[in-house]
């Protein structure tokens, strides 16, 4: 169960990360990397200097970065170190709980690539901060 201060902070919104065989790995307050983009190629048509064709290229998915959370360190630690010798990819889900609204994303072939432990400041009233960065090969909205 998250500490009371985290529960109060999440009354606005929270991200819940679920991983098969591990279940719910954590509750996060910040997320970045929910993006899909295309490389763009420009093709200059010969003999026509007034026109450039713009064509879509490969799809790009940035890493998913979750922070300001409480995690189940043992499960995360095991999944993280399994990647050390061979990426243990999983299809993970991330659910945004925002008031009465939920939105869920599924990430294919996901595996952790970076974990940063709690960042604390003795003079701040902020929560302990952990960051988890996850590589993946695509996302779907549910």
C-alpha cells in the first residue's frame, strides 16, 4: 500500500504499470515517452526545383520513462537483471487513472534499460523519487 502522502498526491492522477508474471510493479506520477513518430524523407524531384516530396519512413518509439513512484523493488530488480544477459521482453500495460477516466496503453517487447533509485533532499517536502526507463517496439491504445 502506498504511503498516505503518495495516496494524496495520486488523487489527481496516477500511472499504474502492470507486467505479466510480475503483476503491478508500481504506481507512478509522471510519464514521458507516450509518442509515435515517423522518420521523414525528402525527395527532390529532378528538373522541378519548386517541389519536394515528403515521404514517411520508419516508425520511431521513444523509451517510456516513469518516475515519482513507489515500486516493488524485488520484482523490478529481478526483471531488470534478467535483461543483463538477455532481454526478457514482455507485453506490459500502463494505465492512466485520471479522476473517473482511465486510459490504457500496451507496449510490445518491453524490457527495462535503466532504473534510478530514490532521489531525496533533506530540505524538501517532496516524495522519494524513483525512475524506470523501458525500451519497447511499439504501443497500442486500448
